[in-house]
């Protein structure tokens, strides 16, 4: 069964645009669970332009579904006296997803080079696992990088699916979508052969999610934010979550 984890960063972006507490990010997380989401994902960045470190702390006691915190372990908050690693170790979510996003980037745009960063990732993975936190490494659909990720001791990898989503959209109606998914099926098989759990995320949507799930049904979790929140502007969050869950049946 592939679980749906809703990334609520975009809700915080809207709140921060005006100040105050509308929309209420904490209530939104609770409501996502109430409407059927099987997980909540946040990605606090050092500039806190969307989810703040304080949000990440406050959400944990409010939800009972799986909590996933994404981010660069090298990140240091500009508003609190500690960094991403300290935050995650204090919260102890079910899962931490390590993402190599540089400070100031608009969104995550690449997976880890697990060859170049092997020693560093081994240390970080070990530190989180010692706290009982499952670790996932954000990674491109590159078999070599996945094989090297396995050597860090990580529990899972999360496939960076932007290329799949882009190509799926570009070839829609022109040629079989298998062309878009093929590298990801191969990568997913490598992860499975390495004994790794598998997550996926970035630009997955109602347009492409069902096909992704059909081709890689052993994926453990998809984390979806931007497209899901955008769809909710038209459909409402309850209906939107139900439609995404339908894609995973």
C-alpha cells in the first residue's frame, strides 16, 4: 500500500504572505488527517519563508498519522538558536527526509550525490537512527546513487520525480507514458534489490500519480504538496485528498 503524505508548506506560504494566522497551518494539518491523509510532511528552510521551525514543533502533538520532516541537515534556522538536525532530534518524527537543497533555492531541484557525500550521509543517518527516527534520502533516479545510498545505512530513498512529471505531461497523447516512467521503474527495482524502502515526490499530481502507482506499486509513500494544494483551491481540501487517495488504489 502506498501512503499519501500531504506536504503543507504552501499553506504556510499563504499565511506568511499576510502575517497573522490565516490560514491556520496547525488546523490544516489536523484536517488533512481527518480527511484521510496518511501522513503530514513539512520542509522547514532556514529562512522560514513557509513552514517555520515553531510550526514543525507544534504539529507533532496534534496528529497521529506519520510525520515526515524534510530538509537539509546543514540548515541553520535564522529565528531559533539551533539547526535542522537539532530540530528533528527534538521532535522525533516518524521519518526524516534528507534533501540537499541549497539556501535560497525556490524548491528542491536535485537529489544527493551519494558518492561525493558518502561519509557525511553515513554520519547523519547514524545520528538520526540512534534517536529511533526512520531516515530517507532524496535522490535522483540513478541506480549508482541508490546503491551508494544503501551503504549509508538509510532506511529508504525518495525518488525525485520532477523529470517523470515533466516528461509525462510533454508526451501526453503523443506516445506511451512508459517512456517517462522507465528510468524510475529501474531505479525503484534497484532500491528494492538493495533492501531499501521507497518513497517518491516532486510534481506528482492528479495527472500523473495513478500511472506512477500502477508502474511502481511497491512504493511505500508519496509526498505531495504544490499540486495538491493547488487542486484544493478548486476542489476543496477534503475532495482533493480523496481524489489523490483514489489514484493510489
